[in-house]
């Protein structure tokens, strides 16, 4: 579990493809507590397991499903990524609950200047938009943000200068893909509100009614 508060910017050092995608990433600043093999790190919002690591970098395997659903497949050596280590018991809980399980890739369709800030408008599809609410939470490339505008198939998020400088979002442009993870609370509410399929006809077919 993560919070969406980015701890480090990382640089992709190596991308290898054999039986599957493997990423080697170095944090641009040293970690206060060294990484350990087996722990989880969110890379642009995607929960990955550290396979090997040393003081400066780590490698992680990427599942085929993860590669298909996220933008990790497009990373090249030199690319900058957002990094967050998994939350530990006793850590401060900021941001919002982020699982590191990306729902879909979104596409930035507008970048609007708003004084010192700017807004990213992201096409996300109808399913994620329907599960989201104005002023609710969304993780964009792993960054916990508040939804400031919403449509049938898009979301808007405002970016303050600190977020722009401390994450990769400051360099994002129209046409770029971003990883999106909706608020887990919204997903459960949408699921509970969905029709169950338990109709009179279904009960009759199952033999519960005559």
C-alpha cells in the first residue's frame, strides 16, 4: 500500500526484454534507508517487487498484464519516473490510499495555465470517470491528486509548483500517457451500487420460486 506522496525521482538505467520486461532504475538521491530485495516500490504508480538492488539502483520484473495495462512498456533508458516505497506500520498517512494497481492508461489532452499552477485534463474512459467524483482522489503516475474537473470520459487535476518540481508531472505534455488509479473507496461504492443480477426470473430458473 502507498500514499501517492512521491519520495524520489528515479532514472531508468536499463530496459531489457527476454522472457519478460525487466527495468533497472536508480533513484536520483540516495534513500535514507537502503532498499531490500523483496520489498515493494511504486514506479510511476505501479507496484513492483525489488528483485535485486544495491546502494544506488534496483531491478524489477514487469508482468505481461502490467505491461499491457500501464505505460511502463514505453520507458526507455534515461526516462524519469516517480518512486515511492510501500507504507510501513507507523508511517504518517498522507495523500490517499493507493494500491499500486493501475486501472488504465490516460492521455493528457489539455494543459491549462491557472496563474502559478496548471491543470492537466486527462482522457480516461467512461468507467474510471464514472467511479470518480469532483474533489475526490486520483493517482496520476503515482502522484496523489484531487480531481478539480470531471466529464464523461475525462478528469482534470490541478498541479501546484511543488508537485511540478518534485515529480515528473511538471514535464508532462499534451499527448503523453499517464498511469491512472482511481480511489479504492469509489470502486467499492460503484461495485455495491451495480445491479446484482438477482431477479425474480433468475430465482425461478434456480428453482427457488414456482
